[in-house]
C-alpha cells in the first residue's frame, strides 16, 4: 500500500521526520461520510517500507507510533487519563474491541 486515502508514504514520512510521532493526531470527516472503521483498519496495516526509510530518512511506522497518532497524542492534548478511559469502557465496553492496543491495555489494567 503506497497511499492511505489521500495520504502517501512520502507525506506521512515527512510529517513523522519533521514533527515527530508525538505531534501528529488522527482525524477523519466521518461525521459526514459514515464510519471510519475502514480507514482505521487501513492505517493499522499501513507501513513505510525499509527502502523509503533508508532512501529518505523516514522513521518506521511501528505499532507504538500508530498508537500515539491514533490515541495517546489526542488523549494528552485533551487531558484524558487512563482512569477516564477505563471508566468509559466500563460503562460501554463494546467500543473497546476496536480501540487502539494502548487503550485496551489501560482498560484491562484498570479493571
């Protein structure tokens, strides 16, 4: 996969190289276009090939980096703690199934 709905490997690689993984947030227009689940699944499978990492100096897109982009960075910006995530999960546990691994670990640790 070389493109993720308008975002190319090069664009993501440049963002990661310039801003670092702690300064990128996941976002969609799902309120207008329906469920973003297919985009979430695609991003989780998205990779920056080693050849691009070597040639352009892009960092690898690891599970940890994806988790920061999709969850932890926004939680930090909005001040959402592990405890708050766990409380919300206890009230509506079905959403945890599709949550980022970091969120699932926080929920399990809080139980």
